[in-house]
């Protein structure tokens, strides 16, 4: 076997997996956007503001309790052994039960704080429907704890075809339930029940559909030590990572009205339709590929990293430039007048796509067993959000706050560049693509904007 055969074999597997993942995610995001377009006509903006707040708070708890169980299965040499998988599932089950208890306590805390008048009137947190909606999300925590370890094994082996079909099937079931309830009731609870349905479907399919043997919960001290030892950095990084990625929602939820926050959530939903595709590639393909290359050689890792970074830069740069120049049309053409302010928000948020190009090297940090670097990177972004967004909102209102959200995402670039320099990965081939890609995207966006304006005249 030549030195380049491992790279070639891994590249072929990555391409097959990426094809399935892209197909599945594009289908999933298209379905989500289609559902969103219908729901915005059935429900008022306040409904989306409430659900966005609940989702943000719940996602915060999920991230704050993340022990990197899946990453441990993907990364570990013992990741396919029955006792390792059983221990990993036991850790996941305990986490789910504890998370459910914390959700209920937080719901009670919001109920009490609202009754005491601690939240500004008219804001999302002051809405009396928020606390009971948070409490229902405790069921999601239990369902996620019950998910099969076959999900992690499928990611480890790049069996993305199964994962993609599972995700799309779960979403189809949830979308049908959500739309039916929204049509009949017109209630915000239809969105919440749809989320619970998606979790239940995903958990059931993880056991019934995915191939492989079922792991039985058990406890192996050495396996637990490895999982927790690796997971302590994942835990810390996830807490800070949530603040870095979603801290603005916590801040804006306390300052914007429920309707305004709902409009911001529409712009965020459009943004997540794109980030969802990239995030899935990053988590399921890039991390797995880099982890496997690490088990081959440093030279193989450098080759895989360089190629993956170039592909990511093309994807992110072109789309970021296009959205910045013409993203407002996605709102103007498809949403009614109540949601038009989401257009300019979406344009500015599009630039944050370019900021996440270094998530590729963050996956390499995990693969090399150095998650503390990711923690430092996330810490800088979190501090940027927590300092810049409130100050910008106080100074210039919503527009200044959204601009600060975008600017804060670039603050962590020095950490990634330093890491790459230390590992001799900061090369011209790995850095030469993103700026031309941004220029091409902006030119394409300007052309699209010109064509649409000409057509509408």
C-alpha cells in the first residue's frame, strides 16, 4: 500500500458520506423552511418568539451538560467494544434524567420570577406561557437519553446514509403533526408538540432502524474514566460554546418584545437552514475523517485537513457573500408584511457564516485530544457577545445589536491561527480560498439583486 492510499480511501468514503449527508440535510432544511413558511401564515410572530426562547433555554441546558459521549465513541480505539458502548449509554441515560430534573426546576424558577415581576413587561421572559412550555421540554431530555448508541457507531463508521434517512423520517413525522395542530388550533403549543414528536421519532428509529447490535447499559470503570476524562473538556467547551453561538438570544430575549424576538427568530431560522447543512458535515464527516486520519499518520492528517478546509471555505465564503448582498429577498418574496424586518437581519447574519470557517480546525483540535483550544476559542466569542451585544443595543437598538452579534463571531480567529501555526498547518493553500470565495459570492448576490429588481419593475 502506498502512503497515499489511506488518504484516497478515506477521501472516497468521505465523498460518499458527504453526498448522503448533503442530500439528507438539504431535504431536511427544505422541509423545515416549507413548514416555516406555512406556519408563519397560521401563527402570529409572538408564537415564534416564545418557541425560540424555549428552544434556546433548553439547548443551553443540553450544551451545559454535554459530556461528549458520542465524540468519545467516535474517537476511542475501544469505541466499538460492547462494554465501552454500554458504559457510554449508561452515562447518557443518567445525563438525560438529571437534565429533565433541571428543566423542571428552571420552569418553576421562571414561574416564580414572573410572578414577582423580575422581568420587564412585554418581553419574552415575562410571558406567562413560557414556564409551562419549558417544563414540557423535560420530556425531550428523557427521550434523548434513551437514544441508541447505534447513532454514535453510525457516525464513527461514516454510515451517513442511515443517519440521513433517520433524520428526514423523524422530521417528516414531526412536520405533519405540527402543521395539522397549527391548522386546527392556531396555538403556539402546536410548535412545541411537534418538537416532542421529532424527539420521540428519532429515539424510536435509532433502536428500530439502524443496523448493529443493541448495547446494554453497564458500568466499566476504565471506560467511564476515558469518557469522563475526554468529556470534561467537552463539558466546559460546550457551556462556553453555547454562549458563543447563542448568547445573543439570551440577551435579546430580555430586551426585545415577544413579537420582535419572533421576527429575529425567523432570520435565525433562515440562517440555521444553511448552518444546519454545514454543521452536519462538520460534526458527522469532518470530525470522523480527521479522527480516522489521526490513526494513520500526521502527514495524512495534514493532507485531509488542508483539503477539507478549502472545501469549507468555498461553501461558506460564496454563501456568506451572496446572502449579504441579496438575502433580504428570501424574506420579501416568501413572508408576509409582519416579518419583513427579518430581511436585513438575515443579510447581516449571513456574514457570520464566514466567521465559522475555523470550525474545521476546531474539529482537528478535538481529534488531536486538545479540546481546551476549542474552549479558549469559544470563550473569546462568548465574551464578545456578552460585552458587545448589550452595549450595541443600548447605543443603537436592534440594528447595532445584530451587527455586534456578527462581529463577535470573528473574535476567536487568533486562537485558530495560533493552533495551526504550532502544528504547521498555517499554510498558503489552507488560507487562500476564503477571501476570493467571499468576493465571488458578493458578485453573484449583487447580480441576483439586480435581476430581481429589474424583473419587478
